[in-house]
């Protein structure tokens, strides 16, 4: 049975474990929330980009329609001029102009067909991107809500844990507490460990005979020769 000092220290260590775990969670929760927020922004951007690509195509289509209308008006003008010209070569020249313009219209029509096909494709892609984004965003928002809730719980639990740690500290001798606190700063948790087969259960190295005997009696602080952790003997 470990000495009373050790038993009190082990109670403190258990409560500090809970406290430190809560503190670690409180530290990581804002980072996790931030990471989910960044994912939401990314999702929104992806959906917006898909929509913008579609908009560009729709604008191109409008431009093409405008250009074709302009060319058609040109043809009407040429045809009206043809009614007024007197010489055959003038008439033929206008015919040539009309053919040229018709060629341009035909090229624009071809382009428009391709643009319309692209619009169909892009529209489907944009709809799918938006749907996926909405779904993903709702997952991230759900995670954020849970994290915020967990943060609230942690803050409440931490308040309690601090009180419990503080009560446990009151039962530990100040000299032991000083060593314990220093170890908490420098050594990986746990800092009060048992001695098993003459080995420190913190660093797993064998300790000297003097330390082993201190650990067995539990009157003096038995510090591991290697890592400095406080040792105690179960027996
Ligand atoms: Zn050790």
C-alpha cells in the first residue's frame, strides 16, 4: 500500500489528468472550428466558381446573339440598297457582301451551338457542385455546432475540475507539491509512477537501490535517477 503522501499525490494526479485533458480540448476546439469554417469558405468558392463559369458562357451566348442580329440588319440594309442600285456590277458587289456576311453568321451559329452544349454541361456541373457544397456545408456546420457545444461543456467541466484539483492539492505536502509541479512542467504525464521490478514505469529504466528503497518506504520523495518522476512501490 503506497504511503498517504503518495495516495494523496495520486488523487491529485488523477484530477489533474482530467483538468489537463479538458484544457487540451479547450485549446484544440477553436482550431477545429476554424478548420471547419475554412472548409465552408472553400465549398462556397467551389460552388461560386462553377456558377461563374456558367455565367461566362451565358454572356458569350448573348454576345453572339447580338453580333448575329447586327449582321442580319446589315443584310437587310444591303438588300434595300440592291433595290436602289442601277448598275449590275453594283448589284453583284452587294451580293458578294451579303454572301460574306452570311458566312460570318454561319460561323457564329456554329459557335453558338457549341456554347449551348457547353452551357448544358456547365449548368449540370454547377448544379451538382452547388448540391454537393450545400451537403458538405451542412456537415461542417453540424460539426461546428457540436464543437461549440463541447466547448461549453468543457468550460463548465473545467471549472469543476479546477476546484477538485485544488482540493486535492490541499492534502499534499508542500515539498512534494513543489517537485510534482516542476515535473508537470518538464516531464510527460504521468509524473507519479509506480516502480515495477525495479524499473520506473515512466521511462522504463532501472533505478538505483537507494531510490528503490525510498520508493518502498514512501517517507522521502523517491525520484527516478533517469527521468526524475516521483516513484512509489505498490507493495
Ligand atoms: Zn524514470
